[in-house]
């Protein structure tokens, strides 16, 4: 039995499950601006994964199928359909996948959600994406690739020439539904909605952009609450600003605490309800209001590092940190305002990976040390 995992420097390794001994290692990074940030999928003797870029130019995301026994490349597919990266390789980059693909085992097809092109919205020299004319295939698409040889079967680009970092990166969902009375197999894709800071970077008024971004979090909260209700989990959505029409309640810390004592899940949305504040600060504020002991932040890496471990092979993981150290080191996993608010009110923060183990939060609550904890005297 083997374990497959990406490591720094754009490499993939295979390890013996019992001993941890390395079986093979393959270098997939082609430029310094390319790295791996995906949980690999294993099927039919192959390991499926992709690289992505840091959006600093001269890089494209490449999908790979590796031989699970040897690490040899069985096939690869460039998620950017342009050898010169739309004419300006020193500026442009994009594509790539960082959520696992879905596999239709009956049809022998893999489905991948592809990220956006860059730069977005542009640069001073090339505003509004003019460095990358055209639709920028296959960014912001779902692509269907043959499992055996990687040949493109079809693609659907939902947003050509993206200027807003919307991506279409989520793992596609394979489902069956009824269309006009007939049973049809479908593929569902998804990506980002709005991030206020990205809209501001594109020229929109920052306050308006943040309002749009906050409304997007309300939409997400309503979707989550609906899933909870369908699974008989009592919950209540609250928004950082009032919304009419019975959509949800405005935040009220007394009502929130009362709901929690009744065993309900309270879903806070719309951040602080004010522009120019991050959702991290919103989470810290709500934690203060409900008198929480700790904030859990699920992210893509397994804790806090001295730098981005997916880009820097010398990054060092912290098992614990004090608030003073986190602020002094300018740790980017959360903003300084959130750290300061938690420090003032003695609310610990645990940062852990949402990808490594579906039971990670349960393990933390049972006392297992997972991720990195930030506290008053953490280090």
C-alpha cells in the first residue's frame, strides 16, 4: 500500500504506507512560478493531479496522470491552450487545478475544474487583461479528459477572459437528473462568486465591492443552512447587516447565544457588516460576542508556516505561536486586526487543513494536536 502526496518544489512522492519509506519521487515544476496544491486522486493504476501558478507570469497549470507504481508520466494536459501564454509569457499565467477531479468510471472520463487567467484585472501596462487577448482557454472551464490517454473530449468555458479572479475550480459533481421527462447524466461545476478586494482591484469602488462580497457570503450561508435543514440539523443564519424579506436575521449576540444553548448551529455571514474589514475580523468579532473559547480556521495547508510551504521548500511549520509572535512575524494566514481582537479577549485560534482528513475537527475536539494553535503564550 502506498501514500501519494505533493511536497515543496512542485514534486510528487509515493511513500510506503507502513514504513514511510520513499518509493518514488517525480519533479513536475517547470518554472519557479508553478507548484502543486491539490489532493491527488488514485484510480486504475494512475495518480491524477495538477500544478497551478502563483500568477506572477511565465507559468501554466498542467494536469498529469502518473503511473502509481513508478511515478512515470502516463499523459499530461496543459490547461492553457497557448504555447506562448496568449502572447506575453513574461506577464501572463493561469489555469491549473487545486481541487481533485471527478471520475466517471463507466465512461472512462475525468472532469476537472480549471482556475482563472492572470494577471487580473491587469497591469498598468496592460489594463483590463489586454496582455492576454481572447477567451484564454481553458481557464474558468470544466474540461473532460479521457482517463487512459488524457485526450480532450469536451470543455465548457463559463467565463471567457476573466478579470475578477472568479475561477471555476471546484471539483465537478457527477449526477443524474430528469430533463424533459428523460433521465440525463450531468456534470455540475462551480467557482468563486465575489471578493470585494478583487472587484476594487478591477476599478470598482471599494465600498461597493465589499458590499457585493458580503452579500455573496450571505448566499453561501443560506446554501449551507439549507443543507443542514435537509439533514435534520437545526440552524440559524445571521447577517452582519439587516436584510429584509425574511431572508435571515441580523446578528444579535443574545439571540445567537440562546440558539446555541438550544443546540442549534449558528451561521454568521456578511462579516462585520462593514466594508474594509475581512471575514477573519468578522469571525473574531462574532467569537467575542458569543464568548467563544477558540476559533477554528480550516484552510488548504496543515497549519501556520514561516512562509507559504507550497512555494518555499524552506518554510518551517509552527506547532504553536503566541499572538505577539504572529503579529510580529506578520503571519498572513489571518489579518492583524483579527489576531489583535482574539489576543485582547483571550480567544485561541487553531489553523488546520480542510483537505488532509475529513475528521480533523473531530480529532481536535477530542484532544488530538492538529495544525497550529495561536494563543497568549503559544511559543
